[in-house]
């Protein structure tokens, strides 16, 4: 009984090592056991953990001011959402401050602040521009 269990275990081990059958016309290609895993650099433009902002607001509607449609108030000016999210890497932006629990960013090399950005997903930022008079 014991030898039949050992044989069965050996057959299972051999079957696992063989891997799934290759599709018709293709050979099973496997890396040798002594190969070394080499880390691959992230794709250009993809977000790495170090390049992400400290907080991302996946659901801005959980903030009362946003859910009510109120503008951001920053430096004695009102700022409204301006279109859909745009793609940026965090290194292209700089943190300005916070408005009612939401971090506000602007372009890192901007001399004047024309647009505020709020991170709403990894690599995507919702732009806010100054509200038009009378809106």
C-alpha cells in the first residue's frame, strides 16, 4: 500500500512538472530551473507606487461640497470642474494645499496657477478652472 502511494505521488509530481499540453503545432517552452527572474521596468507613463499622490479621491461625491455642486475656494477665487479627468504623472505636478479634505495640485513648472488638479484615479486628475463671473 505504501509503495503504491509513493508511486502515485511521484506520478502526480511528474504530471505537474510537465505542465499543460501545448496547443497543436507548438512545443512546450519552459524556462530552465536555474534561470533567474529579472524585474521588468514599468511601462513608460504607468504609475508606480512612488509616483502616486499621497491620497486619491476615487469618489469625489462623498465630499459634501462636491456632491452639492459647490466650487472649490482657493486663494479668494472659485474654481469649477473643467471637463473630464486628464492624464498626468505626479512628478509633473506640485501639491498646493487642501480644500475641505481634498488635496489641490497644479503644474510643477507653472508661474501662475491657471488650473487646479485633484487626483481621481491612478494617473488621472480632474481639472478645476476659475469660475466664470455670474455662473
